[in-house]
C-alpha cells in the first residue's frame, strides 16, 4: 500500500509501543491482537527500527495481512489486518 | 466400469491414509517449538536467550528453556535462603551470583562496572530488564526446566529458586526429548 493509502486507513486499534525496544513492540502487538476481530485493522507505533522488519515476519508466520508502514518524525506507523 | 474404478478408489483411500499418518508423524517430530539448553551464567547470554525466547513465544512458538550449570545463578531468588548445606555448597552459594540481577558480563565486566553500565544503557534505550523479561516469559507460557543434577552439583536447593509458574525439575533426558521434537534446538 502507498503512504497515502495507509494514511487514509481507519484503524480499529492503535498500539503505542514507542516506549519499548525489541522485542517490546512485538509483545505489545501480540497482546493487543486479541482485542480486535478478524478482518479489523491494527496500527502499531514503534520507535524501534527493527520493528519494520519484525512485524511483517510475524504477520507472515501467524497469518495476519501486513499492509505496510510509513515514517513519522521519530517513529513509524505500521498497519496490519487481523487474520 | 464400476468394477475397474472401485479398486482405484480403494487404493487412493489407502494411500491417503498412509500419507495422513506420515504427516502426523512428521508434524510431531518437528513441532513449532524452540528448545534452548542454557549453560552460561553470563548476563549477556542470559539476556540474549530471554530476548530470543520472548520473540519466539510472541510468534506463537512453544518455548522450552533448560537451565543448567552456571545458568542456574540466574534462577536463584536472592530473598530466599536454603538450610542444611554443607561447607562446599555454602562456598559455591557465596561465590556465585545470587540471582539474575547480580550476573556478570562475559566481556567488559570490569569488577561489576560493566553490568551497571549495561543496565543503565538498557533503561535509557527502553530495553526490558531481566525482571520484566521473566515476567513476560511467565505470561507467554515459556517453560523453564531446572537441571536437577547440576543444581545438586553446585549445591543449590529447590527452596532458593525463583517463583515461576512454569518451572519444573528434570534431567538431560527431558531436554533431549524436548529438543528432539523441536524445530529449533540451541545451546547457549
């Protein structure tokens, strides 16, 4: 998805994991995924560079659809659809 | 027509059953599971083992950690004391780190300066502390097995080990059995 498309998305849940380093954002995402339904969108905020590689691999493994990310000033926003 | 197709169907069904049994066997022998034998009691190595274990557990892999020898220092609870130890056990108890927060670094330990520096850096960069990691590990159902033989050898007792919900005591056979069915088997 392009940055514009990602920006236009309406997330069902935002997980702010900016206060934690690897593997914190993954743990936060894993905890929060139970709070939304299948087909809903989750947004993850992370200041950890590695998260941009880690979240897609997690999605690939457990079956969520990874949509992409875009960078803000000091962090990134990542998006996925729950399986 | 009927006669010629029936045995084919039967053969296919048999073949399918055979394949099903084989897949089940294969699935059982290569579970989505991480087994680590942790022998080192260095802070950096325990940290690495815990971070990787947490990532694996978050990715829905079953994680089984087998703590033995020097790594057992990380499972000691500094608030607990065990009675009835002989002289050598007492000496070991005094000389080895009492708990996960007293571990030494494998490099740049500098008489304890290194771990202090690493801990302050970790805090600054929002890396979880070992205390938090063990808490998360418990939440994610990571299993910890204490090697009973090395625990006895080093003079530690069950009474001085940490309170952890998925803690058990076993021997090398348990690790070999766990590792044998895991898709990832490591040694740290």
